[in-house]
């Protein structure tokens, strides 16, 4: 579909309002609605937004030391025609995702979608292509007071009751996504109260990310209509499990006809190329944590023995490892497990692929796999086996990111510089906030 095709499709579908959506450096969907009179301009030139919008942290305050201020001008969110879809639960309304362009229409290096596309071209130059699947965990909550919530159910891991209880919600979600061109591969009850997990089909990186973003938006809308709040927050409560975003990655030849990830025999987990890719992930793991776990709350999830990775290691079938080969035979691909849904998925995947490509180019050697439940080793035992800890705080992770030339170069100077400022500014605000726990423990005792 090109620009002319998109305009014809809007007319044929009877669309009266078009949501033009971009995703900021924190991964939020930001948009304007364009009525029918503005379709031609929006589709052909894009929709204007202030560049300064990209310097705002999640609390909607501009980050300290922001590069993009009031005098930074505008960018144009230019629709990507193949991302067009009707929104089934709104009348005569459609949406389209975008790429960010300079106000003269030129490609802009501060666009996360553009940076991912550039890195995919680097893979193509090396004779490789990538296929990806994204596996998000989330929770359903009922609001019971101001800033207070309880899980929508207490059903156990993968029990049928969790599907049966909310059947109208899941049915509506799957049908709406199908109408929008997104196929849910599986959806099931996860570990904790109110926790679920959904997966979309393996696909090219851009399509896989677009499907993931659509999944999040449609789930939130369907949950809201059912009286729930769907949250992807990494660690909503200390007594509940965390919500991660696992990346499933496989390496293919340039035209996508041959999977280059598995070893030559069924009993060999990875090919040489696959091993170098994983070695790159391990080498740059600390910086990747900063990109994929970009809020203070993320580090309350990455705890040893929590089903989330806390150590830098890889293994076959080992859910305690940072990088996992799910199984042997046809299940041999690469799962990167540290990230969460607070990340912008374009930025997260770009960083991961930059690290993997660095491993391939430099033929970095992979260490022996972890065969233990690493999270239950003592610090001394883990260190003796070479399993270093991932960063323990957002501050440590941001330092690791800033010091990693490979990951920062993959993201580009515009994104990496501003991302660091935004997340450090968020962390500074977090450190100054007085939390309810502090009043509970100290207010009357002192």
C-alpha cells in the first residue's frame, strides 16, 4: 500500500476520523485525530508535533537538561501506509502508525522506527535478516480507591478458570485484533493473581512491533469497557509477580528462506552465528538492561529467584537465564528475557540487535551455558561460575548504557542522548518522592 492506496482505502472504508500515532521515547502512544477534511495533507505530508514532546518523562514533566526545548521546532509524523487499520470498536475511525520526519520531509535520525530500519539494513548488508516475536505479560486490576487496585481474579497459573472467568473480554480482544490484522497465537493465565500473557505471530521486526503495540492499545480499551484496568507495569505490588516482555529472535538468510539460528545437528543448540549473536547480548547485557528496563520500578522485578533474570548468562530451557534457547529440535531460537513493557519496543529491539550484530562481526565467543536455577545460587556461587548480576538500579543501568559505545551507536546520538536525560530525570524525581512505605515505618516510630 502506498500513499494513494491509503487515501483510497480511507474513502472506501467510510472513515471519518484518522488517528495518526507515533511512539515517544518512553513507548507511549501519542496521537492526533484528523477529520476527513485533513486526510490528504496528513497522509501526504504528515501531522505536525513539537519535537519538545520527546523530552517529556512519564510524569509529563520535561526532563532536566532536555535538548528539545520550546525552540526546537517540529517534526512530522508521516503515516506508514501498511500499518493502517480500522478501529473496530469506534465508529468510522481508523488508525495509522508513523515515522518521524523533519519538517522538510527528510528522514530524521531521532525516529526510533528509522533507527531500527537502519540496523535491519546493516543485517542485510551482512547477508542476514531477522524474525521476531514479542511476548508481553500484563495484569488485570479493579480500582478500589485512589491509586489503589486489586487483581481482577485469584486464579492460578494456566488454570482454565482464568480464561473462563473473563471469556467475554478475551473473545472481544481476539476478535478486534483479528479485524485489525493481528493474530493472537496464544493467550493464557500466568503466574500471579490477575496476571496473563499473550503472544502474537512471529514476523518481520517492524510488523511484530506494530502488532505488539496494537495488542496493548486494544487490550487497554477492551479491559476498560469490561470495567478493568490492564496494566503492563513491571512490578505493580511487592507481593505480586512482575510483568516482563520477552523477545523471541531468530536469524535468517537475507531473503528469509533459511533459519540460521540452530546448530547443524539436533543436539547442538545454536549455529556458530547464533552463538556469536548470543555472546554479543551477554557482552552488552548491562547496557541492554538500561534500554529494556527503563524505569525505577523495573529493578523491583529483576530479582534473583523471581522467574525474571537477574544474572548475565544463557542456557537451554533455563528460565532463570537472561538469554534462553527454549528447547531443542524445532524450538531452537533465541529468547531475551530481561526487558519489560516500559520500554519503547523499537528502541529496545534496536539495542538488542546492535549488541547481537557486534557479537557476529567480532566473532565473540559464547561462554558455557548455565545449567542451574541461577537465581537460587548464593552471590558467591554465582560469581564463581562467572554469572555476574545485571544492574541493580536504573542509575547503574543508565551508566552502563552511557558507557557502551556499541549500543549507543546503534540507537544513534539523538535517541541515546535524550533517552539518558529522560530516564535520569525520572529517577531523580523518584528519589525525592516520599513513598507510603516510609510514612508507614517512620512517621509514628520517630
